[in-house]
C-alpha cells in the first residue's frame, strides 16, 4: 500500500529495500544533519558534542550528523550523549555535567523531543551554565515556543533547523473561518474549540478545569491566539501528490469512464506507486531550487550570542598555535593538539613540524625562518681591549724611553756594564711583547693572522733568550772562577749575540714549519658563542689558531723562561756589586707567577661564552706584565741613576778576573753561619788590593778586568 508522509524524517525510511512503498514530501534528517554541518563550518567550530533522545529519531539523526561531519572533515566529537526514555531530573543533570567535562566544546547538537530539549535547558540553568552552551537544534525544536518557555535566557544564540516552508494565506482564511456550525464533519473539532477558547460545551464536554461556557460565537484568531502550523504546507503537498497520482492513473486506466473502472479497481499498489513517484505539480507556494555547492549563510550577521558577545563564540578543542609553535596532535582526535614551541635553534617549518637551522643561522624572532648569526670580534672600544691597549701603550712609551736613554748614554759605564748588545736585544723583545697586544685585537685577516703567528712567541723568545744568555754567562764565569783563573769560552759580546740568535732561530724555525703545515687563515667560530638562547648567539671572527697552537707557540719561550729561572736561582748568591743576577732572579720569579696565573685562567674559560674576550685579554695582559716586570726591574734603576744621579755613573777602578771571583767566593763564605765555616773561623778576606799578591804584577796581563767582563 503506497504511503505519502508529510512529517516523517527518519533517515532509514529512505531505504528502498525495506520501505519501498513509502514516499514523503519532507526531507530526511540527513538533510538537516548536512545543514548542521554547514552551519558549524560557517561558524568556524570544530569541537562539538551531541545529545539525542533515545529512539529512532534522535539516534539516527546524530548518526547521520556524525557520518557527515567525518566526511566533511575538520569536526571532532567531544561527547555523544543519549537521553533515556522517561528520563528523571538526575539524567539531565548528569548529561550537563558530562558536557562540562569538555569545556572547550561549547557547541551542542541536539536531536531530541520537545520534552527532552526542555529538560536539558532546565538542567543547564540549574548548573548555573547559562550562556555557556551554543545549541544547534533539529526540526523537533524548530520554531516552537514550548521547549524554551520561561527558558529563553538559556536558549539565547540557539540555531534551529526547519525544512524550508511558506505560510499558506488561503489556509489562514479557511481555518480562521471555521465554526462549530460549518465544521461538523471533523469529530475532534469540538474538543479543539474547548481547548482553544478555554470553555465548555454543554454537550458531552470532558473539560472539568473551567466553568466558562462556550457561546459558539468565538472566532479563531480574534478571540484566541493563532499561528499557522509549520507542517500545513507539507500536508497540502502530500494530499496534492496523492490526488495528482490518482488523477493521472484514472486518465490512463479509465479513459472516458467516469469513476473507478475495473482496471483501476484491480490495479496493484505498485502501479499507484509508479504514478506517485512520477507526479509533478506547482503548489503555487514557492519555487524549489537545486542545492548549490557554494552555499552562503547570509544570516550569520543577524545572530545574537549569549552574554551580548559581538564576535562569533568559539567551540574548538585547541586554539590555533602561535607563530613559531607546532601542532602536536592528540591521537585519535584530529581537531585536538598541543602547541609546542620550536625551541633552541629550530624554526617552524610547517604547522606540525620544526626544523633545525643551519649551523651558521638562527631562527628569526617569530621563528618562521632562519637568519644569519651576527659576526663579532674584539672591538677596540670594548673594555676587554681598552685595558691591555692602555698597558701596552704605556709599556711601548717606557721601552722607547729606556732605549733612547741607553742610546744617548751608550758609552757611559752603566750602559757598558749592562752589556749593551744584549740589552738592546732584550729591549727589542720587550717592545715586541707590547706590540703583540695590537695584533691580537686587530680585525683578523690573513695578514694579521700571519703576524700573530710570528710575533706571538717571538717577543718573549727574544727577551728570555737574552736573559738566559746573561744568566748562563754569569753562572759559567763564577763556577769556572772557583777552579781556574782562565775565563770561560763564549763570553764575549759577539758570542753572546750568536748564542741568543741561535735560540731565537729555533722559535722562527717552528713558526716556518707551522706556516708550511697550516697556512694562516681566518675562520668564523659559531660554536664559541652558541648560547642556549639563540638571540644571544654570535659567530666569532678569529684567526685559525687553536688554544693548543697558542700554547705550543709560547711553549718554547716558557721553556727558556724556566731555564733562565733555574740559572737565576743558581747565581742568587753572587754579590750584586759585580752582576745583575739578583734583579734577573726577581724578574724571573715574578714572571713565573704571572704565567702560573695565566694558565688556569686561559684554559678555565675555554667553555665560556666570553672565551674570545677573556683569553685575549688574559694573554695580552700577561705578556704586558712580563715585559713590564723585566723593564722595571732590569732597566728602570739604571735609567734612574743615569738621569737623576749622573755622579754615580762613573767608572770604578778595574778588578782582575781573579779578584772578582775571589770576592764572590769570600762573600759567599761570609754569608754562612760561624758554625758552618771551616774550623769555625770567622775571618774576612779582602781581594781589593792586587799589590798584596806578589804574583799579581807578573801575571797582570792574563787577568780580565771587571769592565771588560761586563758581568
């Protein structure tokens, strides 16, 4: 038996295999489910919950919505709740509490009966959550007033679905004109009359809640509220569909035959169904337009939201990640993610991944790309450079002053007694120790790096080679003088210069080998100042010289320094009237202390972000101090005498080599305690008068004078 429904919307009725004789003039719930999906996408919501009344209407509607939202993509389900048959208040309260477990899911799809919708809204009010939820209601809510009666504040912002329909003006005229007299054919009309006008008819009335009698003169719409039922259009469409089908069937089966002919009377339901499905007519109400792919929801701007919100509220599982953050999706929930910052030296490659910048790059401030790491070097105006440069300039001025003084008074006894040749060599080394400060701070390039390699250890090498030659000469003179009156070999100025030059050549040879094996070059070191915070990262422009190479370059000079210190210790008891052993000793002791302090500072800062500055400053200050100690202890007293006490800068009487050695030996013995002297004697032996020795005149030509020795 063919059927035509004007209100049945269950999706399963579209199954032709089970309901092949069923037809309807209203769209199935899957259509309004699709409309809900479109609305949610238009509002930018991606995280929603559903509530359904138990039964075919609610469950099938939610099922259709869930399926369509999956197909559309970008919509995730937070909760899917069901209201049981004959629910209690606790059931509604429980449903609201479950919805609140996912507070970011404010949008709620509701496929439920009027009573269940009202129960949900009441539970929301009891939970003091008015304005929190954003309702999307199915056609069971539609434009009805009963579900939200006295609950309007809870329903503010709700969007409900209804099939497209129009009000039938002719039906309003017909229905408002109905009376008890002209509508006796409808057996339920009397009961409607009593309910509508809140009165009692005298005959067979079932109302007992009012005593007011109906007069029969009441009029619908004038004496009562009237609003056309929303399904009137579909009722008319259903009747017209059946009428047109029967008319067409009669025309084909019973031509020129009034009434039902035998062919039509015996026709099976399949034949009538065929005519129903092929029926078309104009209902003179509205034009039916095909659904377009690009649907525009023009009513969005007219929506009113809870709490007077002007912008569209959000209902998303996770807010969009900030710039420089990547999405770490929650398993099984494509709409939910955690935002993780692309930390360290990473930048945001796309919305779900970060990538590491190249070694010479760092992320830009918003971490969307990489940018070059700034290049730095030790600047002249830096405090790390100002101090060593200031010391070096003072040292250079002092060195030039001393050298100029020695040149000016080159032939005076003090200058000659200091060993002029080695003094100038030593002053040159001191000058180079100061000069290296400027090379260490200058902007690195190939030339600067080459000069650094040459002069880094050369100044110290020249200084300590000269001092070592001096101390060795003193030591050999007095050691040999204890055994013989013959002067040691290689104590002449020429020999001393040759020995010093040989020692310096070893340093230069090492530098040449270094040049051959590893030519000088500049590098940008991005690891030295690659801090945890990329904003502070810097690339350091420097010469291609490692810490180990610096120590190796200085190692030979340090070896000379240690050897010189040993000789200074051995000659510490020689009287200072005859030599520079004690000033040299004090110089070497102080220098050793300076370099012992340098080593832990230099290597202790190898992992520091300020390594370039600390190590350069430490190295240059150490070299400045070493040069200043030698300059101050060995030359400043002489310069003071030359300038301020010229009366002391005179030649004393000459002493023979034997007299010098004997005096040194006696001075050493006199410095011993009485009980340590031979036989406990305490006697003074003077060797100042060469005439006391009868052999002195005969052997005078074999002695070497004090001035000639230049001890």
